[in-house]
């Protein structure tokens, strides 16, 4: 099953690009679902078709799903919210305010990811296209499973045992209800589902596609996005440059725009030299409906296959050496001064700018010692020496 996520700065044409790609897939006979994780659902507008809380058929082989966040929220967060509301009730907070306070920020995007997991595991689809939220929200969302995994593996089990043993005493002493096992079960279930969706989205059949417009600020954000997505192990398989002014004809005003865009597009070609770059001309009107969306996508992709699975190495590779191994993490555009590296037990802590990844080392490297690291040719390269080899040498 092929999964493609579309993201980019707000207003660059993510929804149109996602919807157009999905329409092409459906016309090839693929059972295609296009799903929105953006709180500002626009897929119904793009297809000019009413969309319900379940996958809605909008064309042959093409379904659209805008997640019913409230229903999914109650299913995944209900037990946790119920406990939090009981705590606020004990503190004297009125029920309506308590309900508002227990809705987690970004919940709708998280729950849409969980819905994506259900669809990916259902076996009903050949292709799933995801219209993601703007870049910053998407990056935070895709980093969430790994961040939650750190908390769950270190703190959660201990807290659960303490609460089980001391619940009666703490409840009487604090006057606040302590969480029951159902609350811990709900958190564990949520964590397991998020971890599963991360595995699905970092598989070789899944990739992220960046959408941008020929503007310096937008391109700069796309470059940062590529670095961060690579840091977290997500494959980027191409760039769609949208709203490009046609070069031929026009007055002085448009010629000035063409010249400015050409300068930025040259930077795009240099920045994303290893990725396919698809161009989409500025449209006289917004593409709406399956026919217009298909025409938009056909013009953008040309002769290339919009569903092609990316080849080559993934964002992280391990190469054996005579003395140990080299771990390579792709970090395009990252400068040496932007990267910080530390080891904590069986984990590497990699920080790039404001983003941090706690990378669990593969079992093959846990008995290795880090001997050096450098940022070179768009990647972080970490050298490991085998402690086992060193022990054997000492014995000899």
C-alpha cells in the first residue's frame, strides 16, 4: 500500500496537490483514500462535494475522509478526560470549563493520525493520500510518537506501580481522586497506536511530499522541513513548486514576477537537487472538482509517476567498518553549529535547531562506543567502535 503525505507552509496549495494526486491514483484503478489531518478541512471544497464523517465516495475508486474529531476523541481520550475532569471538579472548577481545559491542543491532528492508522491496517486501500496541516504543526505531530515513547518506557511503568500501591492513602491525603487502571490503560493504548503509525509512516512505501511556492520565505521553510523530517526518519520523495508564472507573454508587471520567481526557482533546484521537482503553473482559477484536480496534477507531474516509491537509502543507514560501524543520519542543510549530539545509555540524543530526537540505538550498536561524529555532505555521521572487539584484543 502506498502512503503519501503532503505538507508545506499554509496557503501554498497542499490540499489541491493532495487531492489532484489522489484523483490520478483513482483513475489508474487504485482504491484511493484522501484523508485530511488539517483542522481547517478543505477537501470537501476542493472536490466541490459534501463530505461526511465516514469515507465518502466522490469519484470512481476515490473516497474522501474528513475525520469526525469529536467521536474519535471520545473513543481515544474519553477515559483520560474523565479522570482529568474529576480532578478539576474536586478543585472546584465548573464542568463546562473543566471539559474545555481537558481538550489537548492539537487533538484533532493527533486523532486524524490515529484514523490514518486504522485505514492503513484495514487492507481496504491501495493508496492513501494525506492532506496534512501546515508544516510546523505537521513536524510537531510526527515527532510526538517518539517523544511519548521516551516517557512511557521510563516513567509510566513506575508511576503505575506507585499509584496502585498508594492510591487509597493519596486519595485521602490529597482529597483528589487518583487515576484508576483504566486511565493508564487508555494512555498505553494511545501510545501503542501512535507508535504503530510512526512505523507505518517510516516504512519504504510511505513518503512525504513538500509543496511550496516560488517565494524565498516559503523555500526557506521547506528546506528546514526537509532537515527535520529526515531527522525523524521520514522519507521526502519530491517537491511541488506551485503557482509558477508562465514565462511567455505578459506585461512589465508580470515579467517582474517571472524574473523574481526564476531567481527563487534556481535556488529550489540547487536546494533539492537529489529530489524530483514538479512545476505547476499559476492557474486562472482555483481547481475544484475531480476533473479540474486531475488536470492540475497531470500538468504538474508530466510523464513522471506520481505514485513511484522512492528508491535509494533511507534517512538513516548503518555501515560496518573494520573496527565497528558508522551511523549516518541524513540532515540536509544542517550546519555543524546547528547540531548537538550526546549519548545516554542505549540512546543517541540528536538536537538540530529547536528539534530533538531521542534515537534508540539498534541492538547491533548498543555494545559499541561512540568515538567521533561530524556533519558532512548533508548528513550526521557517527563513528562507533566495537567494545567486543576491544575486549578480544585485550585478551589476546
